[in-house]
């Protein structure tokens, strides 16, 4: 939502100083973050569940709860004991350098946990790699055919351009294929992120890399987030 205020990613939580994330000023949680242990988490609303709802908890707290863990697997297992009815439907992505998980909630009691396989996966407001989603149909092949980012030499060019994409000219009016969604009815892309998590088994002392566009990436540059 364009009018929902937020802050640039940082260490915004006094009692969670190991977490770097964007701050949702409305509810105090985050949509995307990473901790000092290399666990990454991001939450997306599912279809027809945009914004807060009276009686439901903010989905932004799920990111912070995931980042309270030392690895993605233990974080993902935690949510199997959560009551999904407390939140509006969501897709929660949790990953580290070894494993990645998709937590799926349709607003009922149980929350499903699925492994995300190696390779390319795409999440929207629907299921993983949904063949019914125009945004996936239009963009997934593009991610498969361009150069993968190389953080070692700070080369993110192709993916930055993809994240700035406003979709197919045939679907501009509905924004159904855009990754960078132009403003419509109070909704649109307000920022964008690229995150790389290093392989800790490499023996090198490496930190994650987070590049952040503090506005729609078709008109804003990506900046380095201090980690």
C-alpha cells in the first residue's frame, strides 16, 4: 500500500539487534530481513488479503520470529506450531546458505511447510511458480535466461533491470505482469531488494550482501544496505 510508511533497512529493533530489516512503521514488523547468522526471511500477502484486518495479527511479525533462529530449518519448524487463523493468508520464505523453505498459510489453523528446491523459484500472491499467475508466466523465463548476479564483482545488472520491469505492453492496464507495479488504486511497488547469502562452508569470512532501492526501481538506484 502506497500510504503505509516504512524505513530503510537497518537494526530497528532494540531487543533484536542481530536483525537487519525494513521497518513497517504501522505495525512494527518487517516485510524482509536477514540476521547476523545468515538467515533470510520475507513475507508476502496471498491473493485478496492485502493490508491489515481487525482481529488479525500483523504478518510482519512473522519475519522477526523467523530471524530469531540460527538456521532456516529450525525457523521453518517453529511455524508448524503456529495457528494460521491469527493472520491473514501469507507466503513466508525462509532461507540460509544451505536450505530454503516456503511456509504457506491460507488463513486456516495449519501452516504448510514446503522445501524450495535448488534453482529458480518465483513467489507472488499465489503458490510457488504458479502457472496461473501472469506475473510468473511473463517473468520466470526472463530470470532463467539472463545472467545471474555475481556479488563478488558487484554485478547485479540483469536482475536490477528485471526488477524494474513494468511488464508486457499488452497488460499495462492491469499491471498483471509487472514486477515493478505502477501506482493503481493506492497500491504499487514502493521499494525493491536484492539479497545474496554467502556459502559459509567456503572457509572465507563473508557477509551477506543486500542491495535496496528506496522507491520503485525503474526510477531509483539500488543502494548498499549496511550489514
